[in-house]
C-alpha cells in the first residue's frame, strides 16, 4: 500500500477495494488560526486549548456570542471570542 507524506494510505485507481480514503484540505495551523476573523467551534477550541464541547456549551448558554443554525454552532467571531475569554479570567 502506498503512503502519502502525511503517512495516510493512498488508494490507486486499480486497487480492488470498496474502501476509499478521502483527503481533506490542510487544517489551519496555529499561526493561521491567529489571523482568522471568525472560527468554527473546533478552530476556537484548538486556538484556546479547550474542547469543542466547551465552546458549544458557552454559545448555547449565551455566554459566548456565536451563529447558530439548526441547533449547530457554525461560526464565532474573533471579537466575541476575545470578549468571552477576557470575562473567563
């Protein structure tokens, strides 16, 4: 089996298997996260070293302002994230 530079298996066209590996776009690194204007709960959690559930719970408790669509937290602005973080200390 071939491996890519991220050590993930790469399937070729001629492989006779129904299992396919889907590669996603590169995940933002910490420096890129610092430059963003808004975040997903996962990105905010990575930036603040918290769990995504902590971020979601804060949004649902209205402690942190975020965009919610169909009971899913979609985006949180940097301004709101910084404001919430300053109140937590």
